């Protein structure tokens, strides 16, 4: 579909860990997100507004809404004060998200999350009300290149799918505050809606700032948003790679508990 020159530099081995994790209280789960490919598309707010539930406001940058597709490797899933969750050591995931705000707090709203791990799907749907789907997936690292494939097990002829390769292209950097890169990546709240009560919920997330890299990538297939009726150009408007971070995730709470003057 789209081929940006493959080349690049060696993949770093170090994951960015939480500094002084003991200072944080109340979190329920830790996860490590590895080898992320951030693919970002600018879209018209009108093309996605219908997918944003009441209680959330679409967040925009210079008048544009954004949708992101992010394939990555998830590892180290563990509940607070508990050992690692069985059968969830390491597995691939891909999510589709957009950017929202509520009561002064900015965050992300997931349109879909696909993974090959059925236990994680059950946990995430029950605890975090997230729209997870089971998919047939493969993640392969060949030297400094990542090959990633995903096909949702929906039983439909045109299941949402993704296939591509990527690798870092330049040295690490931190996104500067106020820039589009910072706006897209430094998000520390997820919003979700309970399917039973239709109540809006949110959960806070903590991790160290992303260390980003320019990326070389080759997308061979991408139909992750076709079932959402969101047309995307073949090439994203912005693509970035990150070796990854450790994260802490708090329990979900009702959006009604969020004071209207709280920022995020």
C-alpha cells in the first residue's frame, strides 16, 4: 500500500521503566508497551463525530481531528501486588483510537482494540469496558525490523486487518510541548463507555514521557477503519516509532466523579 524507505538504525534494547513507582498509590495494573508504531491521520471532525459518545467532546489540533492506528507488543501484564497474569506474558495488539476531552481532561477514546489473547480480552472488557476483539496475529522481529500482521476473527469476508513492517530510522527524542507530536502521544487518560449502563467512564495512566524516533515503514494492508466508515489515505500524515514504556493503570471511575475544573 505505502512504502517509506526501509533502512534505519539499530533497535534500542532498553525499555523506559517507571521512575520511583512506589510514589504512586491506587493503581491496579501494570503493562509494558513495546515496539510501537504510531500511525496518525488527520481527518475532518465531521467524519468521526458520530462515533463519539455523549459526555465526550472531540479534541482537535488546528481544527483537525486525528485517528491513530498503533500496532505493538504488550508484555509484563500484572495486577498490583500480584505475580504476572498466567498466559499473558507477551503478545501483540493493535488499537484504533481518537482524541477526546471531558471536563477539562484530555485523553484517548478507543474505537477498537485487537489482540490474540482471549484472557486479556475478558479482563479488559470486564474491568475497563474496552472494545476488544480477538484476532489472528503475528509479531516477528528480524534484526532491527518488525513485521506485524493482524486479522480480526469476525467471520466476515472483509475483517479489519493490518499487515506491515517498520523500524526506527533516527535517534531518540522527546516531543516538545505544544507540538502535534506531543499532543498525539502524551495522553494519560482513557475514556470508555459501559455497554450495559451506557455510563461514561475514565481511567488514568502513568508512564514516563515517550522517547520517539522517526520510522521507516511499509504498510501492505490496512482495513482497520473500514467498518467504521472512516476513509483514510494510504499514507499516514505522521508516523513514529517508540521502543516502549512501562505503564501503571488506575481503576475506571464514573465520569460524573471527575470535577469540571480538572485538567489532563
